[in-house]
């Protein structure tokens, strides 16, 4: 590892673990205590960021401070782009694939991901003294990147149309008997209205869940309770399949799930990379028991609380 890459590795964790908010990538924020950070990705804010350092050469310094500054910043940006590409390649897409798998499988995906890296926004530039400058760049994990690497929606297949029933053969009409005297049944007791929730919070702490761009929620019987069979892909591209937090209270008050979320406890992690969660059969039935609850699932109003 070269001197510049060693500095870049240190700088990467500096930006991810918190630094001042700088204009550039719209909405980019320093890490907060309730954020979920994993391998260079802030899963709570949906940003991937990296930084690199570059130094002006003696020849650059002789040509003046402004020239030396520009050369150092250019070098730092190149290092940051290389580090950011490495981080993005390792981002987990779903239970089985990472972004690099998609890049290997498709030249189009590889070219476009590299284009996203070169178009990353500069969010911080620091003069470290001695001709050394540090540049931090960031891209969103949602939006164009998500649209490129996320799987297409997998809706259940439409059943074939039913064949018309054959015409009934003519038969003699049975004799008509007088109807029995109607008996008035007592009116049923008023039913209790089903609770309609505004979002879902899954407490997945303590089971080793790993963040991903497209996790699923499964029942104990293996039924897909939440995934691309339920959600509108457009919402996932805009804001991610789920939000991530490390704090239950913060998750329950998050704007994503609004004011009346259902909170359930995950019983296990699932999938090759432990990105999916399993909830109890009772919770799955509660969630799917009311068609009204499918409205917030379709709009991806789901937050996972993780370690």
C-alpha cells in the first residue's frame, strides 16, 4: 500500500464517523449516534463517502502556492475516487449479491458505476499543511445507483383465464316447495375495527443482521412478508427498501414510519449474508391481516433497528 492510500484509508473512517456538514452532495450529513455504519456506508442516511490525501511535489511548490494547491487537490481526489469505488463494490445488494457481482456480470453496470464515482460530489476539502490536502467525496446509495443494481420487481404471475363452463344439459325442473318460515337471527355484535398502522419497525438487534440495499422480511414458514413482491420499486429506488437505525426510540419516531408504526421483534436473520429478517407467524399474520397495512409496505415505510 502506497503512502497516499494509507492516508486514504485513515481518512475514510474520519469522514464516515463524523465531520462537519459541507455543501456538495445534497442532504449529506455527518454520522449521528443512531446511524448504522457498515464498511464505509452510512446506512441511516443512504450515503457512501470516502476521502483521500494528496501532496504537492517540490516542482509544484516552485510554481506557486495556487498551482501546488490545485495539483494536491487533484491527486487527493483521484485517491478518494479509488477508495470510493472499492467501498461501492462491496455494498451488499441483497442476501446473495454485492455491487461488484453486478459489475462483473454486466459491462453496462460496470461502466455506469465508474461514471457515478467520477461524478461524486466533493463534500469537504481540507488544508492539512505542508502542501498536503484532503478531499472527501460522496454519492447516494439510492437514486441512480439503486436503480442500476437493484433487481426488478418480481410480482406473482397472473393466473391464466379460466375456461368457460360447458352449457348445462336441460333437465326437468324440480318441484317447488314453499320456503320455510324465516326466523330472524339476532344482530351480530359490533366488530372491533382493525388497527391500521402507518409503518413498520423491526427490532433486529442481537441476531447478527447485516444491512443491504434490498433486504426481505420472511415469516417463520418462509413466506415473503415484505420484498419486491409487495413493495413499489420506485419507492425503493428513491429511499431504499428499509431505513436503518441503532436506536429503537429514534426508529419509532422516524418520519419514514410517521406517527403510528407497528413494532415487531425479529426472531432470526436469514439469507446467505444474513441480510433478511424472520418475524414470528403471529406478527406476520397481524401485519398482513389488514389490507390497509399493505399501503405502507408498498411505499417502503419500514425501518430495521440493528446492532
